[in-house]
C-alpha cells in the first residue's frame, strides 16, 4: 500500500481536516506521501514534514496554486497518481471539488465522506443525510476518496522530519481562472474542530439578534454555527451552515438555539458528544436528539443564561 | 446557447427513510419520490437564463428507470423545453452517470451543463466534477451566483472559508448550491403543457458505455441511535448538568 494525501492549506499551515486525513491514511499504510501544492508554502512543507506518519512530502510551489483550481490541481496529481494505491483528501469543499474529477480521469470510482476504514478496499460512509451507513468495497486499482475529518483524530507530530521533494508543473489551464475569495476572518475556533459550538436558527429572527449568539459564543470560547434558514435569511454568512450540505461537526458540546431540527441539520451534528436544544416549541424534532432540552423562549431566558455564565467564570 | 440540466429522481426530502432489515438497502417501495432539490435549483438557473435571453433551449436529462419520466415531466412543467431519459434498470453510480451524460453532451453540444451539487440519496457530490473531467471542461462547483459574460461564466462558489469567485471558459459545468436561487412551483397550465413537450428515451445499452458499478455495496445499516435525552426546566438545571454531570463546561 502506498497512500497519497492531497493537502489542504492556506500557504501558512495545514488545515486540521488534512491532519485527520493523514490519520486515516496511516490506517491504510505506513508509507504516506503528502502532496502540498501552493504558493510560497515552504512553511507548510516544513511543519508538515514533522507530522507522524508522513514519510515524504511532494510539493509544487507555483503561482497557480496560491488558491488552487481543480483543473490545475487534478492535472498535477495525475502526474504522480500511478505511484499510489490510495489517494485521499479531506471531505471539505476543497477535497470534494478535486477528488471526483481526478477519479473520473483515472477511470475509477470516488468514495465520498469515508468515516471508517475496514481494510484496504472496504469503507463505511453515510448516505441519506446520515440516516443510513453504507459499507462499500472497491475493486479499482486505485482507491480515490474523501475522508470525513470528524471521524478521525488529528495526526500528532514526530521528531525526525520527512524529506521534501519538488514536483515541477507548468499550468496548461486555459479553462478556468481564479478571481477572488472572500473569507470571514474570525478569532473564534473553526467549526469543524471546535470543542463547543453554539448554533442559531430562524428563531433568532434577524441578524441583529443573532449577534447575541456570537456574544455567548465568545464568552464560552465557542464556534458559531447556523441552520440553513438562518443563512438563507442573511443572519450570518454561508460558511456558518451546519448540516447535510453544510459543515459536519463533532464538538463535545453543541447548543442549538431556535433551530427546529430538520433531518438535514441533524445530519451535521449527530456526532456531537452532548447536544443541547433551547426551543420554545415542545414538539420541535431537535428534542428527539438532544441530550438536554429546554423548552423556553430564548429571549426570555437570556438574562438567566448570561448570569449562569458569569457564575461559572465565563 | 443550449443548456443541459441533469436531474435525478430521489426519495422526497421530507420523507424519513427506512433502512431494510436485511441490510440490502433503503426502502423505496410506496415512498414519495421527487426531483433532487439541488437539481430543481440547477434547472431554475437554466430557465432564468432562457428568460433573460441568454439561453436558447433548456434540456433536462435523467438517467435511470422509466419512472424517471415523471421527474422529467416535472422539469418540463417548470419550464424546460425538452427531455431525455437514458433508460436503464441497472444500479447507477456517479462515474456511470457522468459517462452517460458525457454521451448526451457529445450529441447535443450544449454550452453549459448544470447539475445539482449533490444528490440527497447517495450524498456523493461527484457527478458534475466527474463529467467536467471526462469532457476536459472547467467546473464551477457549489455555485451560489452566476453571471454569463460573452464566452465566459463567472461563478461564485460556496466554499468552507466563505465565497470564492472563478471565471470559466464556456462550455462549462456548474453545480448548484442551495442559495443559487429559489426554484419556482410549476403552474397548472404549465403542467398541462409539459405533457405535450418532447421526451426522448434512449436505452443506456445502445450507447455502449460501461456502466457497471465500481463499488460493491456490502451492507446498508442504520446509524447508531443516540440515547434518549431528558428535558430540563431551567437554565440553572441545564448548566448544572453540563458542568457537573457531563463536565463539558
Ligand atoms: C437539499 C436540502 C439541503 C439542506 N441542507 C441543510 C443543511 O445543511 N443545514 C440546515 O440547517 N438545513 C438544511 N436544509 C434545510 C432544512 O430542511 C430546514 O429547513 C432548516 O434546517 C430549518 O432551519 P431552522 O431550524 O433554523 O428554522 P425553522 O425550521 O423555521 O425552526 C425555527 C425554530 O425556532 C424556534 N423558535 C422561534 N422563536 C424562538 C424563540 N424565541 N426561542 C426559542 N425558539 C424559538 C421555533 O420553535 C422553531 O422550532 C436543507 C434543505 C434541503 C431541501
Ligand atoms: N441518475 C441521474 N440522472 C441524472 N442526473 C444525475 C443522476 N445522478 C446524479 N445526477 C446529477 O448529478 C448531481 C450530483 O449527484 P451525486 O454525484 O450523485 O451526488 C445531481 O444533483 C444531478 O444533477
């Protein structure tokens, strides 16, 4: 077995989802290669070379990879794809953009959102918004897949650095062009790796009142999530969305406020250790999955909520 | 400009699915079926291009059993001009669908192909990217806004960190995310009109494409169920549980 992991990073450091993907890779083989395509990304390579399990780093440090387009990143990966039995990327929008295009060009299946590796050709993945789990077996010569980060721990660091090798690439891409990216900088922890998340839904009513959620989150050093309805209504940006088609999260504590608990939302939170729901409707489906449910009007209990936080030292 | 939209027939998203006891799959008998929600959004985008005078024809394509004709008729009722069914009763995985769509694209030569970003049954999120690869076209996945500008399309993409903008040379593949638009409900007259619109059926076997599943599904099972939770009466009680019992705060 030889496994290639396509790294996701911001030219400064690896994403935590890549660290989880490396852990998944080490289950398959002791020989894991990390492909780091970026621009001015030597610091990523250096820190990545000290991640346990990584035996080699292949890097392409070229302008076109500053924000990589699938057209280029897939062409680059194709140069080395034949050396591997498995090619993995995190099941993020980055990995999901790249992996299927690569798979089609290699004429193999792609396996999305792997949550468990049974052996080198058998994997488990959720379907139907996580309401069923499929075990699939691949006979393809190379298994190409995305790894659900919340299902695997982050890979630890090691002392002896892995060698870094450069891969030349000249972009032939005349198909697509990167124009801009609008990211929402925040001091808060990332949703996908946060220990505590507070999410708000349509029940918050407007963007102004949603800020209350953000304020509580800051006191708890928590990440902020949202339901699709809250995003659609413009309370918060799209990258806050948690669920089947948003982010899948697995914090120790997930607090859902003013969220009804549609299956599409639940799909993203089921792996949380403790789920708390605050909702004024006693029949809201969120209470069926909540470990602790409080039937209340959020705005009415807010003063008490803030008091308790103060008492607990937050 | 011709626009093709790939639409999949799936279990209606309001339905609570049931995993079969023998582990062979999910119960689809007597279950309400509908167009994949993302494909409705994809189709709405195509129809709006036509209404804006930027597209000349909108063709909906589905791959699957003859029952997909119902889904295609729903697409025609929304406003597509004609429909194509690639008929097969084989199990279709994304790579096979991409290959079948590739054949349709070669025949129809559209300038733009819209797909949903993911089908809500297999949650694969693969077919559009695969089709783009097979055609060697540009891909704009997870689109929340599109602007056509001569021979290019600018796509705003919903990515994990926020919003990304790319410019793609046409012909191109675009996969629709939730916020691209709000799909319309077909009006009764349009539902009637849809019955007269052309729907071509092509048998998948006539295309000589290898559509055999690449992945063997060994088992479909229910996920582990979370233990029944409790209701608390006050915030104080809630935080006491979180702090003292669960130690998560
Ligand atoms: C294809 C598809 C994909 C989807 N993907 C996602 C996804 O990834 N993530 C997602 O979240 N949704 C997703 N959805 C949408 C999902 O079906 C629901 O529509 C959505 O989750 C509802 O959001 P909500 O719970 O905030 O709103 P609502 O369902 O309107 O619920 C609002 C809740 O707030 C409560 N409330 C109101 N006021 C108060 C108050 N003062 N105090 C306390 N409680 C209050 C109400 O009782 C109610 O339960 C998807 C839908 C489709 C079709
Ligand atoms: N059988 C099918 N027929 C037509 N289109 C399909 C089919 N399967 C998938 N698609 C298209 O591909 C998109 C992504 O599906 P998937 O890759 O299965 O998640 C869907 O939203 C559809 O637009």
